[in-house]
C-alpha cells in the first residue's frame, strides 16, 4: 500500500539496497559474530603452605605478564597483572573460576575472492593468580592438555613472614 502510493520512495529504497549489496560483494567481505574460548574453568583450593589451613577470601583471577624492563643478557623485569574472570575463595579455601570467551566479528571471503585474514582466535589466558592478604601472590599455569577445564588442586601459598 505504501509503495503503490509512493513509487519514487520505492525506487530510492531499491537503489540504496542495490548499492549496499554491490559494495559488499565488491569488497568480498561479510562480517559474522562468533565466540572463542578465552580461559578454561578452574577449580582448586588455596591453602597455607606451612600448615595446610584453608585461606578464605583470596582473590583468584586470570593473569597476564607485563614486561617492565628488558636489558641485553639480563633477566627481564616484569609483573603479573590480574585480568577477568575473577572469583573469591570460600571459607574452606575452595574456588571455581568460570570460563570466559572472546566475542569476535570474523570476516568471511566469498569464493570469487582470494586472500587470507590469518588466525582469528582471540586472546587466550594461560596463567592464573591467587592473592590473599598476608601471603605472597601465587601464579600458576594451565596444563597444556587441559583446554576446557582443570583442577588446580591445593595451591600452597607462602605467608609473607616466611618468604625469602
């Protein structure tokens, strides 16, 4: 009904759609959303290294290494920074860190076009960190064969008064 009364608007709409479709086909790229795993889910228990007592309210998170200083033939200086996901240990020291995912807009090439975009897997978290008041921060890595979830077991944290 609308288009029969306004044939000029119908023609303009068709031209706009035709220009949009032809520009997408000429560039040969169409984005589509997808998810990739960023970090696996982790379960474990934070305990005191000396007496194996559980450590409640410790912060557990993913970790990223940040290089602060590097000099030729010397050990690099850096630190581990916490990143999401994060959780807090329970009264018995146990925790469950949920898995996290990357949201990507992937470009797809049509068959007439050629080329490669390379790897589009997104960021991955391989390191995890536990921080508790009165303890040295503890960093642990994901086992190579555990891609989706793993049990970190008892994570023995060193009290500050006993460190170094």
